[in-house]
C-alpha cells in the first residue's frame, strides 16, 4: 500500500478537498515541534551562557576573602574590616587536609600604568601564586604559564591575556618582549585566553606574588585565598566551609557565627546547584513541549474522526466491493502518518533554521549585550529533535489508528444508509 500510486492519489485528493482543515491540523503539529525545538535551544543557550560566565573558575574550588563583621566579639565592636593575609594562607594550607592546591591573589595599590613602547592600555595587573593556574581555567595560547621557580626567584615575568596582546602588541609576537607596569619592566612569557566572570574584563595580567609584594608594598595582604579540593562531596565541602570559618575567626578574633566577617565562595556547591537548576529547567521544557505535541496529536485524531464520518458511505461501498478491513485501516492510517510527518518536519526545519540564524548572525549580542553574557550558542541536539519528530509520527499513527479501526468495523449496509 505504501507504494500504491492510487492510494496516494486518493490521499492527496482528500487533502485537497479539506485544505483548510488539514492546514490547521498540520499547523498545530508543526507549532508543537517548533516550540519544542526553540525551547530546547533556549535552554541549551542559557546553560552555555551561564557555564561560560563561570568557566574561568575550577568547579572543585573554594575562595575565601575578607569582609566586615556584623557582631561585637570579646570587646571588639561590629563593623571591623577583616583582611586575609599570608599568615592565613599558610595556616589554611596546613590545617585543611583536603586541599590539593592553594594560591593567593593580592593587588597593586593605586592606578596601574601598563604600556609597551608607545602603546598604553587599561588592564588589571594581579600578583598571584604560581598555583593560581589550578584555580582558573586557563586556555594557554602562547608560551608558558607562571611556575614555582618564577615565584621563588622573584622573576619579573608576566603572563598576559589575549586582549592585552591585541591592544599593546598589534600583531607582534609578545613572547620575550617587555611591558612596563608602573614603570617596572616585566618579561612576557605567556599569553592566555579566558572568559571573564563578570563580562567586563578589559584584560588581565598575572605576575608573581613575591614580586608584587616587594614592588608595591602590599604588606602580605591578600584579596583572596583560593584552593582546590579534589573530588569531594557537597556535604564535605560544607564541613570545610565551617572549618575555614572557625580557623579564620580564631585568627582574626571575630565571632565564629558571624557569616559576614569573611566571604566564602563554594564553587562545589554552586556547580551542584547549577546542575540541579538546569535539570529542573530542562524537565519543565520537556513537559511543556510534550503537552504542546499532545495538542497537535489530538488535532490529528479529531480530523481523522471527521474524515471517517464524512467518508462513511464511501467506506461502505468499498467494503461492498470487496475491500478488506486491513486496506481501509491502512488508507486512513497512511493519511494520518503523512499529515503528521510532513507537519513535524516543517516545524523541525523552521525551529532549527531560526536557531541557526540567531547563532550565525549573533542576533542576541546585537539586540542585548547584557542578555548575551548569559545566553550563548542556542542550539538543539539534532538527535533529540529527530527523535521527538519520530515519536510524534508514531503518536500520530496511533491517533489515526483509532478512527481507522472504527471505519474498518462499519457494516456495508449501515454505511450505505448513512446520510
């Protein structure tokens, strides 16, 4: 029957007689697939954007920085500023057994003047420990990263971001060249690329923390202390948070229950929450998409019921002339599958095409850069989309089978009496 030209001519004839009704039914199916593809693409784009925004931090890391007390403690007033320092860095490295790598980051006081020959730029120069590369997901493009020897020997070297390279060197290879940071020359040994967490990164330069402390008199103060913890559970990471809080409270003499005295950023907890949140979002999207598809299938079911009702007398004549119930079921079922398949393909093509246009022409970035920071590359898994379309066709076949089965049971005599 599938390759019977007469059968297909009859199906197309029926569709031509009911153009509007068939078009509306097909439209509902196409919209169902279209919406599912768009929703899945939007979910993936949001997930990519958030992952990219936090991609410069290791997912198994924790960072600690000083803040301000909100509770008085042992004669000390509230409102005291707490600053972590090298002493805390060494103490945490010894007392937290689960630490795999630990690094600190300090700052350069005052304005930063950074230049190469006649080129100047506004960048962030950050003195860090060599192990800082374990906390930040670097994408090394040229040269090498900072190492422990650079730190120990207080070498005046710099690892620059690709944005700095483009701005200062104008196509010239920066490796081995010297840039000036506040009138001090630093040799460029590496270039890296990374995605900024806050989206406002104009370019970062890393130098050994031992050099920064000497040149810029930071007195051992640190902006933050970060460490990686290996493969541990969320429960273990929370226990480490409490231990860090207790150790620093004792070191800086503040209330151990004062959560505002220091800031602890637990990336393990955030990554777990991220997975759970997007799992819930994707489940919700699938639920919406499935309901939309069900509405389309219901439309197919209804139109097939109407088709059977309108062709009752015709079916009776067919049966009187010797048509088998199987041939009648096959005819109506094939029509149902054809409408569902064509409509599903149209919806799939339209959805994928729209996502491709948005991605290729970077429309989100052009319309709203703020949104684009958290919405990147909205694409859908083609395997999932095609599977959804196949499921829709199968469901459409089931929707057509029920009316077809009813038609096959019509008695010729009763059918010929039908008005």
